[in-house]
C-alpha cells in the first residue's frame, strides 16, 4: 500500500512540473509566424480581383486580440466610374487553417451612418494562433474579397 502511494505521489509531482514548465506555444508561434500581419489593420487593401477596396477604418482593439473584436470597414470601388447609390454588402468569416475550423459566432454586419461603411461585430477570434479572416463584399454589381491574416497570442 505504501509503495502505491509513493508511486502516485511521484506521478503527481511529474505532472505538476510538466505543466509549470510547458512553453507558451501560442505566443512562441506568433513570434515565429511569417504568414501573419503585425500591428494595426488601418491600411487600404485592394481586393483579390482588383474590383473593390477594403479599409478597416476602426478596429477595437486596434491590434486584434483573442475574443470579440469590432471592425468598421469601408468598401469602395477600385475603379469608380460614377456614383454608386446602393450600400455595399459584406460577409466576414474568420478561419483557423492550421486547425481546420472557424468561429462558432457569426460576424454580424451592420451599416453605419457613413456611406460605404459597415460595422462588423463580433469578429470572434476565440483561440490563440494563426487566423485568416476573409471579407467578401459586393458593391455596384461587383464582388471581391480580401484576406486579413492574423496571429493571436494568448
């Protein structure tokens, strides 16, 4: 009986030491991640088909973080030929390609008072690691998309 107790105690100590010395893999992965953007998302992005531009005019938090993020996105024609009276439509889909899953919370898109701007909330990036968030928009009969590549530390 006493040998069994000592063996169990030994396994418990090994388990605790292992947990305490485990590396912060998400933070380390972000430091070495070459696919991800760094810093604020405040630039104008040309869509993949060169039809529309996407600008994240405001992001809360400014540097995307784990959990619910809020983005205000401005959509415009890359080659404006006149006035576009209709508001743009937008879908936003976060996806974690290394794990093969997305977010369980859909991003809700709401028009703002500013022409061409939409608020997206939540952009739910719930897990640390590398994320690719695809924004697809339609405006003036044109559809285009852009991908925002992020690494989220713990």
